[in-house]
């Protein structure tokens, strides 16, 4: 096995034992907290290097994401709080913030940047700290009080949703695409 073997094409969708174990710990530790607040398990996706777990309550959601992909060093996981469509990447990018965004707003003199992806033996301890942070800084959000969430989201993402994205189509031609929620807004 060579140092650059991770660059070779292979099926990275097969769940790794590490991510299966991490997701099971997260479902137990983080899941218990958010489910007590009325959120319901929505979806999980486990791959070789990635984990995504989502809980929903009406339009609100809590999303845990983790990556230990070799080029993503340092390996991290994070808890995002969001409102809206968690299945639409562009909308969820704007409509969500990291728990660390609320931490920075609440305690501006401290530095918060998410969580290091732990060794398997440290899953419980690390997720326990994340649960404590979520309980402390995300409690208003979990209980449906969104004022601090909105304030942190505006500071992080700006007041207006982006209206368009610029990307290349399959032939390499640059196209400008209006995002779906802006098309609906313009048709109203």
C-alpha cells in the first residue's frame, strides 16, 4: 500500500467500521439530546470517509457531519443547526450555521472551530463534549427559540440568500443558475 493510494479510484461509498462506530455513538449521545427536544431521526449516510446524520422538527434540523478523508486534514466533525430544506445543498448551506457560530457570538473572546475527529477510543468523550456544547449554546434553537440562531446566521451568512450560482455544465460551458427559492420569490 502506497502513500497516495487514497487517490486511486475505488468505491468510497462503502461504510468504514470507524464511521459506523462513530455514527452509532453519535446517534446514542447526540440523538438522545435532540430527540428529547422533539426532533426525530431523519436520515443518516455513512461512507468510507464521511458521516452525515440529520434530525428534524418541522422546518428545523440538526445535522452532524464528519470527515476523515485524507485530503481534508485536519479531520473534523461538526454540528450544524438549520431551518429549511436540509436535502437541498445550496439552501442548507445558507440556512444552517455551525454550533461554533453561536459559541463565537455568545463568547467572542474564545476560539471555536468545530471538533477534531477523534480516535475510536475517544468517541464517547468527544461526542459528550459536543453534546454539552449543543445543550448550552443550541438550547434556544432546540426549544424553538430562534432569535440567537437568526442573529448568528446573519452574522455568518449575511442577510440575503444568494440568488444565483455560477457553474460549468457537462460540456464545460459556464452557466448561471437561479436558485429555486429565488425563482419562487420572483414569481410571487
